[in-house]
C-alpha cells in the first residue's frame, strides 16, 4: 500500500514540476482572491484583520477544489485511471498517494496565502507552529474527502460543477473549526488543546479511514 | 388565524401534494409504457 | 387485493390521517397561552423534521447494506435513492415551516441557530448525493459511488452538528432560540402531536414505496431498452 502511495505521489509531483500548473495558475488565483476580498471590505479595511482567519480558509478551500480537479484531470486523460488499476496498484495506495501529492501542493499554496494575509491585510501572526499544524490537519481533512469525490466525478461530463456541490457541504465543519482555531491561535487563547483543533483531527482521521477503505469501490467499474 | 399558521400548513400541503401528484403521474406513465412495450412485442409474433 | 391496490389503500390511509391532523391542529385544539394560534405549527413542523431525519437514516442503513458484500443487492441502492429524494422534500419543508414559525417568534426569517444550520447543510449535502447519482451513468458505478457518498454524509452529519453547536455556544451569548415547547402539553394537544408524527410517517412510507417502484420500473425499462437495441442490431437473442 505504501509503495503504491509513493509511486503515485512521486508521479504526480514530478508531473507538476514539469507542467507547473499549480505554480502558474492556482498560485495567481490565490493572489487574485486575496485582492478581491479587499474590494469586498473596501469601506472597512480594518475588518480584513478580523475576518482574516475565515478568508484564509475560504481561499484554501477554493484553491483545493482547483488542485483536486487538476490532480484528477491527469488521470482521466487517456483513461490513465484504468491503467493504474491494471498495473495492479492497491486502491488504498492510490488514494493515499493522491492525498499526499495534493497536500504538498496545498501546503505550498497556503504558505503563500499566509504571506498574503500578513502583508496585504497587515495581520500580525504569532504561534506560527500552532497555525501551521491546524492548517495542515484541516487541509488533510478537506483532501481526504476531496480525493474520494474527485475520483467519483472526474470521468463525468459535469465534473466541474458537481465537485464543489459535493465537497463544500461535507467540509463545512473544517471551514468552521479551522476559522475558529485560527482566531483562537491569533488571539493567543488556545494552544493544541483547543477543541476546534481536536475536531479538525477527528474529521481528518475519520475521512482518511473511510477513504482508504472505500477507494476500491469508488474506482471499480 | 394569523397568516403564519395558514402559510405553514399551505406550504406543507403544496410541497407534499405536488410531490405526491408527480409520483402518481410518473408511475402511471411508466406502467402504461410497459403495457405498450408488451403489446408491441407480441404484435409481430401474431403476424409470423 | 394485489400489491398496487394495497399501496393505493395505504396512500388513502396516509392522506386521511394527515387530514385529521389538520382538522385537529387548526380547529379542535385550543390556542396556546403564550404563543396563541402560532402553536398550531407544532403539529406539522417537528413531525416533518422527524421524517427528514428518518429518511436519511434509511438512506444510510440501505447504503451500508449495499456496500456490504454479503447483502449487496440493487434493491438497497434503489431504496437509498428513493428515501433520499423523499427526505430532501421533507427537509425543504422543515426549513420553510421553521422559517415561517421563526418570523413571528424571533422577528427574523432565519437565525444561525445550531439546528437550523445543520438542517440547511443536510439539504445541500443530500442534494449533492442526488446530483452525483444523476451524473453517473453506469448503473453499478452509480450504486457504489452513491453508497460511498451516503456513507460520507452519514459520518459527516454528527461532526457538522457538533461543530455548529460549539460555534453557537462557545462564542455567542444566549440566542433568541428558546421557543421550547410549553412543557405542559395535555389532552388533545398531545394526541394531535402524536397523530401528526404518525400521519407524516405514513406519508413518508407511501412516498418511498411509490418512488421505489418508479425506480425499479425505470431500471427494468433501461434493461429492456438495452435488450431491444441489441435485438435490433444482432437479430433475436
């Protein structure tokens, strides 16, 4: 299982290094969203600091949709997904590999996003380790469900529209917990014992387990 | 009574009622379609 | 009596009980001391909400039954899909009647109360499930993926609920939401309440049976269509 995961993750990241779609398209998308939020709050720029945690998670969620779609458009070209199964790769391994590859890309995007929030919105961040931990766990939760849903929809004609509809309601708790965890951490109120961080961990663990167990049924014809 | 009560009962009646009508119409149509298919299937046999 | 007749009789029974609930709720029961006539919504709103939760419970159980190899059967898949569709209708009605009740009680059509927010998320969650089924053409893939999506929703609902409850209690002082029912409900009010639950559950059962039969007939038609297409190309089977 872990060998298959490594094969898939390395393959996807190597494709990204060569094609640079995340770097050239999704990263600028993050920048645009950061600027557009500033327009939405144009009358009260100070509000941007207050709502920065929420904006962070909304932006992370939307860019994860793009990263997921990118990751699975790789497989639907020339039916590469069937080839993966034919090679005899373990479905659970494929699942974990996909999650790891997109997670690496998302961490990169979120570092950039955090810099944007610090410099463009003049937000003061401390407790960086706590923030990073909750971000990674929360993103892992989003991707744990996202990879399953992307695999289900990537071959369908309506893939662009159906993925957000499926994913957004399910990951609503991540958005809520992530925002709360960030707010508390920025306020210096709670460390890792924060119940919101606990909820993020629970979410990621539950859906990683479910994804690993069911990915075989999702891929099967 | 006060408008709100009527609106609430009306909403439930309209919602469930229209869904129930849709179900009935659809199931009747499907049943008729099946009958037609059966008749069509049998027709050429008689001619043979 | 054949099966179709039984279903029709049961439908008539469900309709009659709902009619009796309406008569009791609208005219026979007295107005409440605090809420006045508004209390009459109690005979429909909680019952409709209960059916929505019941429907999704059935969806979850039958999806698990489909995924489990020992009990795998298309019937479970069709039942899950039918129950979800009926559940979505009842969820929408729960939100509408709740909103209608909320306006005069709290002064607003909507408030970010834990139960309201969870119910709204439930609606979109299962609308997504139905949409996924609609875009998945292969029957077996539709069944498997639908079952996995239903399982995801099933695990998600308690987490959603917990997060929303914390969201409201950890950060906001007491909300307006305490329109809790008058604890002293007696006599005909209690009976009408109970009748409401029974009658809407009967309506749910009738609707699921109807929807299930439609789904089954459509599946048979699909198969027949394929067979006919094959017959046209290859000659007789």
